[in-house]
């Protein structure tokens, strides 16, 4: 709520045309624009101007717009007052960053999805690195260290990690992709996703007992 005021009452009405002017906050996206005329009656010192702000799920941080006035009637020492509105964002809109879990067959690509649950007006930059678990770098997957960017207005980006096929049966093995947010506003900074590698069923060992053919043993003949 803006307050249009004079610091001393006057014996005549003071009439002011007011209009909202966008700044980092945009008309129609962040607030409902207003163009109107207000009157401070003679003997009084203020009148209010209400401007509705708009709620969305986009995290934007603080944004501003102004209400600019032009005095059209009445005696004042100035004729062009300006007030600034600062819109603070809903803390529930602060995006949470996550890395998806993934299950892949040995020899396939493990494709992680690095995502935020709400789009942001600025890029979100995340450093990611593979970390061994029961699956080992170089033996079971090709290690990755890289930086990914979720562009402003978008919500996800993929990171592919190659898994390695061998003839050794190992059962399910796991490694993680760990992230660190280095730029952008998020509610958390260290997301982790887990990859589970399922073994090739053809590598499952088959146990067998060989057949064998032998000559019957002959007992010696004693004379």
C-alpha cells in the first residue's frame, strides 16, 4: 500500500495523477498496473493507493517497481513524487536442487537428471563428480567431473556416465553422482544421486561337473 502524502495540511485539495512504472518487477507478471488520480482533501495529509502483486511459482528474489506521481492541482513545493515498492519472493518458491537415482544394465549409460523443482530467473550452476561405492571408477564406470548449468526459466539438465561391461559376475553395484551448487539461489547446495548397475545375466556363472572316462584297473595275476 503506497501512501501519497503532504507534510503539512493545505487549505485546498491536492490532486495527484499516479501511475505504476516497471523496474525489475514487471506489470502483468509481478503486479497489476495502476493508473489513477488521487485527491488529498483540504485539511488532510494523505491518501492510499493500493497495487496488487501477483504470486507465481517462479523464484525471482526481490523485485521492484515504482509509483510515480504528477501534481495537477494544489500548491506544493514539488510536483513529481516517486515511491518504490519492493516485492519479496515467497520462500516456498526457492528451488530445491536434486539429482535423480538411476538403474542401468552393465555397459549402458547411466543418465542422471540434475533438476530444480521450481524454475528460477537466474542460471543454477552445479559442479558434479562421480564417487565410487561398490562400483569402482575405471572398472565399472568411466569417472566424470564436470559443471552443468540449468538455464534461467528451465528446470533440468542431464549428465551421462558410461558404465563398463566385463565378463565378471559381480551382482548389483552402486556409485553416486554428487553435486555442489556454485551459483544461483537454491534451498540446498549438495544434491546426490545414486546409480545402480545391474549385471549382465550372461555373466552369471554356471557350475558343472565334467564327465570322465577311465580304464578299469586290472589286478595283477600272482603265480
